[in-house]
C-alpha cells in the first residue's frame, strides 16, 4: 500500500531511525509515530511529501490487538499518581458497563482512554505509550482525517520502501503546491483572440 507523509524535514527523514515526534502541547492526537495518509494532496499541506510503501497486517492494527488488563495496569503504574488516578477513574466507569474490559483492552480503546484522561497533557507520555504499543505488537492505528484514512505508524518495520515524491502535472490537478505550503487554485485564463492587423490607407 502506498501512503504519504508531509514534512518540513524531508532531507533528514530516515525510516531506520526511531520517530519521536510527540505532537504539540494541548493537542489531542494519536501520540508518537508517523502520521500518513493515502492522499498526496493532503500530505502536501504539511510540507515536502515522502512516499512510503507499507505492508499492513490486520492482526497488527490497534483495533485488533487485545492487551491483558494486567499489562495495562503495569504500564499505568509507571505514570504519575495523578495520571494513573485519572485513568483508573475512567476505567472504573467503563468497566461497570462492559465485562470485556475487565480482562483485556483493545489497544485502540486503551489509546483513546489515555487521550481522554490526559486531555491537554498527552504529549508528555505519548512516546512512552508508543513504546508500550510496539511491545504489544501494535504496529499501526487507522483513523480518519479529512474524509480519508489516516494511518499512524507506530513500528517502522511495516515500511518496506521509501519512495521519491510522485510528480504531478499541474494541468491534471487544478491545484498547485506553493512555497508557503498551501494549495492555491490554478486559474486558467481564457485567451482572447488577438485582433487582426489591418492595413489602413
């Protein structure tokens, strides 16, 4: 599958290195990892576009990985007391309604619970969460962005090849990429017929 990542640091991007971006303070994101989309145009809003060939297995998607509750609370014990208490409070409310989460949690539900219980502060623990997910065989999370799929890559082992950005003809797009990282509509001006030159006497 081909996906795209927009970055202002394309020259130094290396798929063999651990990606440590944790998002910005106060923003609710999926956490650390590599954000990719299936649209070249969407990726280009964020910078230079890198094409990536990835291999996805359903068993490694966060929504399909079940993490034993013992492991979940071992991880929670590594957070601050306040962070742990806020997660525990949310877990208690949810477990009162669902028997399933008393023995395990789907990895995606676990991520969402941490996002909710650490609203505005998730960037402080996102790298630690990413490492925990990888340890439990979660290699990617699928979500939606701008009407299409967004794949957050946790484990770079699913990236098989880094590809050069695909060149797209302007006339096929009706949009062009500006140096300011914005889309600008290409306005095709209608050519007016040139007046014929007539000799006058």
